[in-house]
C-alpha cells in the first residue's frame, strides 16, 4: 500500500467520525504569532509542544533550515500576508541544531539530482534564466547565522511593517530547549 492509499483510507474514517471537530478554529492565530521554522520531521510535533502552542495559536511556515533566501519569494509573501491580513503581530524564526542545511553545498545537491536523472541540459537551462544553481541550492554556515540572515531579511524588507516584532531562536531537536539568538524587543 502506498502512502497515498494509506492516507486516503485513514482520512475517510477521520472525516466520517468527525475527528476534525477537535481542531476547530479560525484563520487568525490566537497568539498573533507567525513562526518560520525548518521542515525537519523531528520538529513536527516537538516544536508546538515546546512552545506550548495548540491548534489555532500560530501560523507556521516551514522551509529547509528555517532559511528565507529570497526577499520576493513565496515565504516572504506569506509573512507579509500574515502581518497585513491575518493579524500577526510577532514573528519568530526558529532554526534547529543538527540541521542538514548547515554546510550543504549546491554542488552536492546538483550531483544527487544528476544521479536521479536530471541532465546537464536542465542545469544549463536554469543558468540561462540567470540563476546560479550552486548558490541557490547551497545551505548555511551555522544555524545561528541562518536565523540571523532570515531575521535581517525580514526586518529590512521594504514592505515589512516596523511595528511587528521579529525574533530569532534555535531549538534542540532532541530536547525542545529554546535559545534566543535575537530578541526583537531589544532593537
């Protein structure tokens, strides 16, 4: 049975038994909080529990390394929608220790893509569009540095409201312990 079949089978029962009712909330985060964090599977349940968040408390955006690399990409657009239309008043960028993005090279990712059948022609097409694939696919030097780069990108964005607090933190993916890298209240 594939993952899709398993999920659809479970979902049918979930809906039939009205298990969704326990998660009822609206689109506005109760704590007026938006979190940018890593897509690491260890954080799926740990992060909300470590922050004492329940369903409906916060908007959570996930990306590799909790890293925002594009000032005009979809993550930044989502942040702007959050602070303008969804009543977000505070943003936390939360990276984690033992992150796979630390030290990752674009060259390594390109090698793996080629092993999966992506041709040199495809790589050349990206370059012709003005994208340095190796740079675009590269990671960060340290979790703290990645968090701070994202915090600075958000704070310095020309459309980002200056009255919204932006914090930077790290989390231990084993224990859930948080460490403050940047406290936005102390600008």
